[in-house]
C-alpha cells in the first residue's frame, strides 16, 4: 500500500542513499518530448527533508536543464533491485545551478572529487511517496561503468566546453539549455562559462 510523507525521514533517507541508480523525468510545459534519464555514479545527495541535489555530468542532450528552465517540474524515482521491494518518488520543482552560480561551489563540494560536472540540479520536493515495487525484478550490482569519466578526461576542459556549446545549448524541442551557452556577449567572446569547468573538488 503506497504512502505519502511530509518529509524525508530516516527510513527513506537510508533507502535512497543505498540505491545505485535513480531515474529523472521532466517534460516541456506544452507539447514536446517527455524525457526520462537514469543516473548513477554516486551523484545524489539529500540536503534536508525537502531538498535533494544531484550532480549533472556532461551528456549528449540538455533535456532536464531545458525543461527546468521552462517550467521547473521534475520527478525522481528510486526502486529497490535487491532486498525488500520498494519504489520512492520525489515530485518537485527543480533548478539548474551552473558553475557560474554562487551556490555551485558549496553544492559541488557535497560530492566526491571527480571529472568536471556540467551543473548541479537542486530539487525542492513537494510530494514524497512510496509504493510496493513488487513488479521490479531483482538485479545484482556489479560496479559502476568507467566510460563516462574516461570520456570526460579525454575531452579535457576545452573539449567539454566545446561539446556543451554544440550539444547543450538547446533541447531537442528547441528550448534553451545551459545559460552560459546561449548566444550573447559571453559565448561570442570567450566560448566558456564564467568559471572554469575544471571543478575537481
């Protein structure tokens, strides 16, 4: 039987922190394409009972970033692939914190040292719910994939900036993506965000 919660209590925190993968869904305000993405690599943190953040690495699209700028709606889902069955959903309003934002450095410090991140996604949770998860199959975790960090290392800082300018400026529906990559004085003169993407801390 599913339940809703006023805040992330200790039991929910323990469950969420134990999951190796979570899923993020968002959509444009009108029409367009719904987006659903899996996330891993130890990129989710609980800030308080109603706030979570996750580290957003450079990828081939910028759908979540664009949708959050458009309307802010987002849902995160975690489900148990081992142990007792359970699904947790966090519906809320999200915002993209890019490297030039004053909140980026303290939020980035919540995560392990690693390759440069594109942004931190902050979610103000408005609805917390769980459900049975009886239909979710059992899987055994074997390890994190190494391809994404290796790809980012090969690209280097300049290569990641060039990639983001080419691929993360807008969504597949033409909605604006990364703020710093939008046409304007910054992108025309420097082709890089206001602060280095080399956030190794």
